[in-house]
């Protein structure tokens, strides 16, 4: 069963975008009140900061390796940190 993008984003600590690892700074799961220009994801890597809106993530397609290809062509993989007990 394929996960929806919003399910894959849940609990994400890092996002790999086109092979570059970014730390998740802000994450909002969409709901019935979300509009196209709402920011759902902010990430950073060093001096680089990126933000993705609902419009950026709309229509993302799941790819074979578990990532998502955005309409813009960017490839995203969501990673949650492991907790050891």
C-alpha cells in the first residue's frame, strides 16, 4: 500500500532533496483549511533554506524508491531519526 505524501512527511526530521540532505525546520500537515500558498515544509542545509507550499507539493508522484517527484522535477525523500532504547 502506497503512503500519501502527507503520511510520509509525518515525523520527518530530514528531507533529501535531489541528493542533498536538509534538516526539517517546519512541517505542517495539510487539512481542510489548507490553501495553495500555505507553507507546509521548511528545510535548511548550511546557509540554504527552502520552503515548499501546498501548491509545490500538489500532484507529487510517488516513485519506486519511496520518494516523491514534484511537478517542478525535484525528488524528495523523507527521513525520520531512529530512536534507540
